[in-house]
């Protein structure tokens, strides 16, 4: 059955990847609503925007009237909620936008969504889903052992994580109290093409290519579990098709790496496919800098529920995905230069003292 899908934050990194998949691989009609903040990139949807099944509206999810109107115009069978402020360092510099967008915006969206859902005929009500996309950061930090499961306790340590944890709780409350048919998923660190360059992997690539120092927080031994964005989007679609209402699903690819290992891996790839003129390694540009305040030591997701109940497996190995990602940035120099000229030049964010790392 052809679906009408409303995606919030569809000009963001994950949202744009999801919409590209939906337009290319399904017959769904997709409405993308996005506020177009600094990290949004409408050009990442160039392959989808010409489709008659794609429509864009510039909407702030904190504006209840605009959200209600956008939902009514779309008439969705599914709402995928991806709109969020996401960068931990920025949440340290200024938590307020994270509370506004991630908490109040989610509340406003739930209110409008619930009002819409109650007007639907019973069969459409039965088919409808609200999918809230969250993060493993809501669970806090792991020691050297153990994995995050769907039953892990919430222990957010950054303002960003706290705002996402709060939004998770609101979504659950609207399901339990009002009966809204919701799905919740928490993912590990995403990477892939067209990710805004404040994040570790694109920041490392561009810093290396620009001859800047490559900053690594603390001792570089913080561990993250890496997931290619296209694998994440395939998992999201599977949850939407076959997930159980009211359930949470953890999405991870079992790719634990220290931040230092990730950076060294990028340097090794660049050494091979884009060597420096002096033939020395990009690794010589690495610079250890003061750690991020409240920096979680380790994240690692147990995706067993996704694997066993829904049959999901990632298609991309980390090494092959990282190589493809590096190649994308090398092949899209104009995109990178436009971002650096207008929105972000690689400066250090997230120090409570407001000092910056000038590479």
C-alpha cells in the first residue's frame, strides 16, 4: 500500500538519507518539514527533490499552528520524528536550543499528531504510526564491559542527551496515556556522506585535507559504536513496517572503535588515496586537546532485538563504509567549501570556558 509519510528534520544528515531511500526504493509520498537551521542541507536531497512524490515545507516544530497545518496537508500514515539539535559540544555551549527544540518541539509535535490521529477513521487509526528517533546517549556511559539494551536505565550526562531522554519520555507518555501508536528507536553513532563537519569523522577528514591540526579529546580512548547512515535508515524502515507498537528498538552495527582508532583509520585511508605532498602521514597532524566536559567513556549497543525479531543486519562493514565516506568528501569539495565559508570553519566547540581550539 502506498503510504504518506511526514519526516521532521528531513534536511538533516539522517533525515535526508532516509528520504533518499524512501523516494528511490518505495512508492511512498514524502513530506519533509524542516526549520533549516545551520546543519540543514537541502542540496543533500537533490536526487529526491524532482520526484512528484516529494514535497518540502519550511516549518519549525515548536510552532503548533504550522505543525498542525503541515500534518493536515500531508495526511500522513506515518510520522518520522528526526528534527533535533544534535551536537553535544553545542549543547554545552548553549543548552537552551536543545531544550526548546528537542523537548518542547517534541511535545508540540505530539499534541498536533494526537489531535490529527483522533480524527482518523478507525482503519487509518489502526495503520498510523509515530516513530521517534533517539540516541544511545540517553543511556549514559558504559564501563569496559556490557552493552546498552532496550531495558537499560536512562542516565544522560550531557545537555543534549538529557533533552533527548526527556523527549523519549514524552513519546512514551503519549502512548501510555493517550493511546498514540508510537515506535521508539535508539541508534549508535552515525557516519556517512554529507554529514555536517562539526562531527568527528568529517571534521577529521577536512582538518587533515586543510593541513590543520586534527583535535582528539583527552586520551582518545573514548569508545563509540559506529553505524553507517544507510544501514540506520534501512533499520528505521523495517521498524516502521514490522515493529511492535509501544516498543523500543536499539540499532547498532557492533562496530566499537576508540576515537583515536577512527582518526588513525581516516589518516591511513588519506595516506593511500590522497597523500600529502611531503609524503609524511596525515597522522602527524593529530593533536590531543583538553577533554570535553562530561565526556562519556564508552557507548555500545546490543542490537539483538533488531536481529532476532525483525531480521535486520547491517550491510556496510565499518572499514568499507569509512573508505566510501572519505571518498565522498574528496569528491564533494564544493559542498565542503560552501559549509566552511558560511557556517562552520572547524573551530572547537563545547568548552565551558568558551576558549577555542584554533588548528
